[in-house]
């Protein structure tokens, strides 16, 4: 069996997959500098659209990873496996120093991206459908070391949602729930153990991509941003109310995220999002970013359009 086939089966089974990367360190440094320049002018937001970066070359380099032959081939293989069309999808987002404070943040950061969708029977029907494909591509412009830099994942934690086995899912989640309660109710005891100790209890894995390497993960898998380690906590200023941390410039965490998926996945996602939008209409953003993508990679923009156009009429009243 070819390496590509093995990778697809690994994604299906484990819920995540390592993708392509930028190989030149000098290019990473230039991307970080360009992103920082834009963030300074925008008063350092926690996140912003990739298309807000002022340097068009930076946008194109980042999109070129997303549009690489390796990643597109992988998405085609995923689509073939699930017998549906799959594409890269918006929003194309830059996260700036998004961090979990493992001591003070509730739930220690662990979540499933489909968590909101699980409130609705409409979405559950989609999520259980064999043609449901939805997840994220993360590109991390630093290594995942003591100051964090990428994500932690609990492999296989998406399986019981896919198979509707809610009882098994609850049993699978017991160790994590016990630790979350321990952290919330008995913080002094919780702090006596290292994060590695707890990670071993619920089989968490710290993902270690190279600088600029893409990671694909299923929206149903439990994950979080890798926490800053206790050994360097004193050099970091946390803002636990909004998952921020102020670090020295060389340790600033930049992550670029976008979605990938099928029309069914997009439908389920948008059904949830329009019911919790407050200050931002995400459907408008999807349409805007699909149009913006045409300037850089027209074929990729057309691929996005084919996925979202059949679904958008359902939500026209929200535009």
C-alpha cells in the first residue's frame, strides 16, 4: 500500500494527519515579520482574516501551502474514501498568541469543533452521515516547544461521534472529565502534578509539526492549543478570560487556520454558526473570502464555490 493510502487510513482512524510544510527558515522569519507588521497596525487582535495582511506576497505564500499538490491530493483521497467532494474552505484565519492557561482556564482548553453542532438534531443527522467531512487545517509558524506553538490532540476521540455510540463516548471521556473537575474544584491539588502526567491519563498527544507544517484534524476530535509549560509560566502574562498570553516576541505564537470539508459538513457548521453569531455574520465572511481567494488561486476558489453554493440558499435570510 502506498504512503498516501496509509496516511488517509491514519486520518480516518486517528482523526488527524500531518501535511506539507514550508522548508526554508528564512521564509518563516519573513512571514512572521509581515504578520506582526499588520497586527501592530490593528492593535494586536487575537485573530484576523488572512486577507487582512497588507503584504500580498505573504498571503500568497501561506495560501500556497494550503493549495499545495500534496495537500490537494490528500483532500482528494479523503473525498474518494468518503465518496463525496472535499475542498479547502474558509474562514482563512490568523491566530495571534492564542493560549490556554492550564491552571486558570476552565476545561483546560479541551474541546471539539463540532461541539455546538451536537446541540441540534439537524446537525447530528449530518455528522452521522457517511458523507460528512469537516475539519481544520492548521499551519504553525513556530515549533511546539515550552511556550506552546501548535496543538494537543486525543487520537481516536472522534470515533464514537461518527458511530453514534454516545455511551462509549461518555466512557471514553471520563478520565478527561475527572481531571477537568479536579482542576476547577481542587486547583491546589491539580497543580501538584505536571501536564504530562495528566496527558498520559487520557492519552493526549502533543503534536510536533515543523515550522510552517500543516496539520489536518477532524472537527469531531478532542483537541486544544498546547499549553505553555509550567517551567516558563513566570515569563508569561496570561489573560485567561479570552485565551491570550503575552510572551517575548521570539516566542509569539502565530497559527493559520482554515476549514476543509464537504457540502454536508459546511451545512452542519453553518446551521450552528448562524445561531450564535453576535457581532459578525460568518456567512458573509465565507462569501467574501471565497471571492478574495480568486485573486490568488482561481481554481481553489472555484473548488470552494462548488462546496458552498448548493448550501448558501438555505441561509440567504441571514445575509
